[in-house]
C-alpha cells in the first residue's frame, strides 16, 4: 500500500474559508493513490474528499505541530507548501526551519514545494532584513529537505549552481491550471460574444489574472489600440480583475473588465477569446497559473522573456515570446497574431498539446510521486 501523505499549507488566510486552490488540487489528485491529510490554519473548511486539520493558530507553535504528527505513521511523506510569506510576519519564521531539521534528524521524509523563495533585496532596512531572512530559511530547507520541487525552472537552474550539493534534490514542478475545463456547446464563441454585446466576428484579446504593475497592463492596452480599427474591431477582455481604464471614444465600447468570475464562467470566457496577452515584467515561468489556464484552453499566448524565464521556456515554440525590454516587439506580435487566424490556431493547438503532455495535474502529480523519498 502507498505511504500516507501529510501536506502542511497556509497558502491563503483563514478568512477565505477554504484551502488554497493549489493545495486542494494537489491533495485531491494525491488522494487517488495515498491517504492524505492536510494540516492548515484555523478557520479553513473541512469539506474536502480528504482529511483536513484546520488547527494552526500560530505556525511557530512547534509543540502543536509535533502533536499533529504524533498520530501519523512515521513513514508518511511530509509535504510543505512553501512560500516565505506564508507562515510568519513578513515571511520570516525561524521556528519552521528548526522543525524541518528536527524532522530530518528523525528520518521523516520531507518534500518542500517552493512556489516562491525569497523577496528581492532592497535598500529599505526592514525589507532588506526580510529578504536576508528568507534566504537563511531557504538555505536550511536546501540542507534538510529530501526533495525540493520548485515552480520556476530558472530558479532550479540558478540555485543548482549556487548550492551544488543540494542540486540533485531540486527539479522543476510546474503549477497547473486550477480552472475546470468546461465543456462548450457548438457556436460557443458567437454566443459568448452576443452575451457580451459584441458582434460575432469581433476579435477578442484577453488578459487573465490579478493585476499589479508587474503585469504591465499598459503594454496590452497599446497592443489593443494598435490592432483595433473601426473596420476590423478588437475587443479587450480582462478576466480576474476589473481595472478602471481611461479610454478614447473609439475603444470604449470594446472594453470588457469582467472582474473575478466563478471558475466555470472564467473557463467559458477563456474558451471564447482569441488571444491571451501576458507581458510579465520578470518573464514567463512555469509557476504562472494564468499561462497554464491559457494553454489548458488552447489559447495562443503572447508573453515575455525575462530574468525568471528558464532555458526550456526560452526555446518554447508553443508560445509567442518577446524580450521583456522590447515593448514594441510585444505590441507588434500581438497585432500580427490577431491578424492571422491560421497562426493563432496553430500556436494554440501546440500550447494545448504541451499542457496535456507536461503541465496537467495528473502529469505533475505523477512526476512528484516518482520523486518521493524512498
């Protein structure tokens, strides 16, 4: 029988009521092969097809963590969902690395899935202190964890060079899409446009996800304005956010800030649009859920090559990628693809095939299981 799995996760604050989507999906897919328990913060719902223990009021309480593990088989695989901002103020918790070392010394098998590693250094004293402590924590994890899947290929490459002894423990584990892939009826695209008060032949450019300055919305707005014309209009849809944008009269009727949508509605929207634009300031990476959702839905994706883009993604022929310092190239690429339905279809099909082969939840979970400590 496969060994039990225990997942530690505080990816979302308790007031959200449920487990983080990534933790829920990970536990759900692992539970097809293992008995799974999730230890999370107080207030998290226990309504799940696996065992949830919402007991942690303070992730510095090592006595409570020890008590939770006392009733768990000693050969259980212990999985930490690691983001430095999870378990302590400012992302600093000096107790957890100590606990990971303690578990290592007790020969408890540990997997640390790193979704983030450390904040960037800053001249601001407090931010510098946080960033320095994030790296101290990470160095302890590199020393005492048995297996370290990392959500960004570039980070695997960089840290494998910096910490050669830990390099065999590290590998890239993408973050799959957490959206359900909703079935769509015939003529879905035309019906969806009608519901959005758009002509059925209108081309639709989309952005998916939350927005902040690192997502470079002005680049997408410029690409949209450049591709649009009264004779051949382009609509711009934002799924997941509802930014307030000042637009000229010609573009205003074609802007659809849909905001946060239920998962099924978001999936149907993605299945209706023509092109997904994601000009990340740090470059595309395997940890980007918006990228994975676009690929899952067969969308052609235009994004950027930046300092967090690993060598494998740099060579990807199933994405349209432009240098992060070249705004004009991004704008031109979006416009070229919007004008070429054949190229869009080919790129979207290639991305969908890549997702199904390498990034879908069953594939990623099996890759993780194959690297479990023996």
